[in-house]
């Protein structure tokens, strides 16, 4: 059987299906000459020196849609096909973004704590919150998931505006400048890929434009937001609220951020439901099995689509 290197965690179902077709090796014990396939995830990716040390590598299957931790350009140059799991997670990640937005607006965590602490009984009704209806929502990255977020916000009567590098054929106002969009938005939702082109594009200037009444939602990658500047702005009130699923040095989250009350923080669970992870796992395995069968894959990343 061909040799598969496993990087990061996989589900029991994935292991069962993969072990019927491959000998699975863990990172602590494998022969670099023998490895032809890799299964990995969006967090772990494939370290460049590891990829360089595998002369017979043919395909890398990523369990996730983001592949900023895999050098797909270098893989394509070597004829290695990289695959990912687009579309099957769109709705789940969009739900996470909307959930974070609603949790910020309606102060879900504060009010939950208010009930649990007994303050409701001793102090009376909780302070009022803000309505999430009729807001202008700026989407940074209107791709597969960004569009699903826009669709899910329709019942809240959101006015959608967006920033990407290239305008899309959509009925929303396009901004070629992110700061200008942030100035016009009540909420800024980040859902671009990570990597060098988006590194810290949500900088101090963008955060200031979003302003004291503004809400930042990040379900993309921690690298997209300048975390130090965001913490400063949340501390001094020049940014109102933040709902965050991803962090620069995750799973480490700076204490200053954990201490803030105008934030809702999640441990990178955008797609983490039983149903969606099953669909992602199935596609991750299907890509590898199809590659084994006839050398083709179902969902190559754009850099490898020509292979
Ligand atoms: P798509 O490729 O469909 O969409 C990406 C969008 O980002 C496009 O509209 C693209 O438009 C835009 N974009 C890319 N680079 C830039 C840039 N430098 N500046 C502005 N806009 C940019 O990806 P998906 O919607 O499928 O996924 C998006 C990302 O979401 C993933 O790459 C991943 O990082 C993140 N994600 C997070 C999850 C979580 O658990 N929190 C789960 C799943 C995904 P254009 O090319 O015109 O700029």
C-alpha cells in the first residue's frame, strides 16, 4: 500500500477510510523516500523543509479550505497537487460570523453572566443592548463564505457593502479602499484567506475608521488583523466591540484580550460541527482516494488546478 503522512488530527471515519488504502505514518516515524501522499489541516499545513525532504510526494490533501500554511506555489512547481475543502463549510462558517455579530450586539455573554451571578434578582433588569437589525455590514473578502454571510444577514435587513481586490458581479456597493469601507460600516466582517497579501490589512487606520460604535468580526485568519492595535482600540474605546474566532498566535490568546469585556472570543470553531466536519473529512479523503485511482482530484487549490 502507498505511504501517507498524517499531519495534525483526523476523525475516526477518515482514519478508517484512509487505512483501507494507505499505510498511515505519523510525523515522529516515517521514511521520507516512501511518502507519496499527505493529509493535513489548515492549522498545521506542511512545513516548507518537510515538503522539500519528500522526493516522491505527489499529493497533499488539506482538511479545511484555507491553505495559507501550505506553499501551494512551490508544490505546483514540483508537480505536487494540493487539495482543500471549499463550499462544504460555507454555511457553518457564515453561521459562526453571524453568531459572533449577534452576540456582540445583544451582549449575550454579559447577560448570561448577569443571570448566573444572581444580579438579575438583586439589581433588576439588565442594561439595554443594541439592535442588530438594519446595520451596514462591510464584508472584507466576498468569496464563497463571504457571500453565504451576506445571504444569512438578509433577515436582519443588513445593507451589505464589500471590499476585495477585484469587484464581483453582485448587487452590493464595492469599495476599492478598505478604510473607506470601514468608515461607512457598522460592522466589519473579515473572511479573506490568510497569507502575505492580507497580512494585518485591518490596521490601526481601518480600526479607527470603524470607530467607537463599530464592531469587528474576524472569522478569517488571525494574521488579517493587527492584533496589538485591535487590543489597544478595544481598551481605549476607539473600537466598540470585537467577535473573534481566530488569533495571531493561536491557541495563545493575549491576556489583555482575554480580560476585555467588549469581546466575544471563540477557539477557531468556524466549521467545527459534527455535520460539517464529516463533510470536510469525506472530501479530504475522497481527494486522496481519487488521486490514488486515476491521478485526478476533486477540489485542487487554484495554484494546482492545471496539474
Ligand atoms: P474564497 O477564495 O472563495 O474567497 C476569498 C475572498 O477574499 C475573495 O472574494 C477574494 O477576492 C478576497 N481576497 C483575497 N485576497 C484579498 C486581499 N488581499 N484583499 C482583499 N480581498 C481579498 O475563500 P472562502 O470564502 O472559501 O474562504 C475564505 C477564508 O476563510 C479561507 O481562506 C480561510 O482563511 C477562512 N476560513 C476560516 C474558517 C474558520 O474556522 N474560522 C473556516 C473556513 C475558512 P479577490 O481575489 O478579488 O481579492
